[in-house]
């Protein structure tokens, strides 16, 4: 692995060492962290935490909660642990070795209050041009989206929340896989421009939840003029605002 770079998240509040090449944390991790609203004393697990971008940003946002990141790739796990120390968050954040394909039970942990994840976006190698080898683990879900949803459902207690960011065109699959054990869905579409289709969705579900599905107002990232992030998006990226589920 090439020497990692060090980047800053949340307007400098979080330091993140990550690979110089291959998959690098970006908007998806930032939005996932902003969507985590764990309260005082709650325990949160992230499946597939990578070097810890969403994990650490969520922990910085929610100072009263504790976090556990699960990662199967040894190099990414080592970086996650390094980043936890770099940000002096050892008291509230840990990263452990684990594989979603082996299910939550294999970790030997009690259920959490909340689970968050940014699952690999593709589980069919024929569906896209093959990614570079250094990106494959982040982009290709060898075990399929079903394994991820099963892991997340088992990872939380009854009444616990599951928050996922994924491709908008996989929304139906995501809902159908979560629906047998979870409900009270809330969906926030993420659009690159106001006049363009959503590319991502943030989905919140509650284990054993029964409330009707809510389609929330979309988040639009850019204006056509200038192409910069909208002010509300900049506020999220700086850590000055979150993504509420009201």
C-alpha cells in the first residue's frame, strides 16, 4: 500500500489517514455520519468502516455515544485504529476485525442501539466495468446486499435504528431485504442537482418498526451555476448541521 495521505473532516475537527490511491472517503461517508443521531449513552456499530471516515465523523458529532467499527480488510482496519488514536477517541471508539458475510453473531457482541453502513454499491461484476484492484473491496460486495442487511438487522436491538446510504436504483432491493424484520422507513433522496434524478438515498429503518413509510424532502448537493456545494450541504460537511429524521 502506498503511504497514506492525511485529510481533514468536519472543518478540521477530524484527522483521517487514508490510502493515497484506491477508494477514498467522500460525500457518502460525510452524509452517513451526518445522518447518525445517536443519543447520550447509546452504542453504534458501523459495518465495513474502512479507515474510519464515517465512524470518526459520527463520533465527533455525537459526543455522548460510543462507536464500534467492523472491518475485514487488514490494511483498512489498521488505518481505522491509527485514526482513532490520532483523534484521541480511544475512550469511545474502537475498530475490530470482522466480516459481514460471517454474520453479526460471530462478533460475540450484544445488540447495539444503532447501526450505520455504506455497503459496497455493486454485487454483480457483470453490471459495471471492473474497478481497479485497490477499489474492489469497497465497490464490490462479494456476499451481496442481502448479507449486509441481515448483518445490520441482527446488529441492533428491537427498536434500534438502521441507517444506510446506497445507490438510488437499489432502493427497492434495500427496502425488500430490510422489510421482513424492520419498518418505519424514512427515505431521503440525494440529488446532484435539483433537475437531476437522485443518485443516492439515505434510508432509516427501525427494527420491528410499524409506522408508515416517510419520503423526506431531498437533499440537493449542487447548483447548476458554479457547481459548488449548496450552503446547506457546506454546513453539513463542516459539521455545523446534521441530517435530521423528523
